[in-house]
């Protein structure tokens, strides 16, 4: 090996060693910074832990258990009723004012305007059950009009949809 080769190998070895030391210094610095940063805390961690540790069911025995079971069923029924739109009302006008008016006042997406007998006539001729089905399941008309299922509010019950349709149809007669 010539002197220039030896000089190159020595300088290259020093460069590699220097880069290795620099890498270790950078890793140590990053680790030190990470250790001194405040750790992120999840405010819901305790609730999530207790929910995952809670039993999935309950044992109801005797009269005490029967009473607890009835109370649990009543609580579940109340919770389910709270999930129904507009407090479960079947007043068609209330449902129209809360949801349907957005499209049926301005004719959005080809929606027939409330009270417009010309627009509602052919639809009413198809029958009330067809209109209720279109309102419940959604409808894409041949002329590009569109009715989302349950007016875009899946929390509506079928009885609420039917009440709203009947009220709207009543305005067009």
C-alpha cells in the first residue's frame, strides 16, 4: 500500500468514527429531550380503563334482582326514547318545521314545494303508501330529484315519517 492509500484509509476511518460518534451524540440528545418533555395524558384514560374492567352483564336473583332488572329495563327504554328524533313526537307539522322545510320550502334537489298542488298532484296519485315508502327508504327520481331516507335524519321513526308525509300531503290537497 502506498502512502497516499494509507493516508486515505486513515482519513476515511476517522470520518467514519466521527460520524458514528455524531450519531450517538444525536441519539443521546434526542433521548434526553424526550425524557424532559411532559408526557401527554389522556383525560379519558381512567374512564376507559374502568369501562373495560366493568362486568359485561349482571346477575339478577330473587325479588331484589327482579326489581333491579326492571329498573335496568326502564332505564334502557328511557335511553332509547331519548335517541328518537324530536322527543318522539308524531306531530307532522313539528317534524316538517324541524327537518323537512329545508328542502320542501325551496324545492331543493327537485323536492316538491309545500302546498304546490301542481308538483304534488302526480305524487299523491301514486298513493300515500308509495310516498311514505319513498320518504322512509329514500328516492331517486327519473328527473334527477332526490329524497334522502328519512329526510336525512335516521333517528326518525317510521311513525314520525308517516305523520310528516300525511301532514305535507294534507297541505297540498
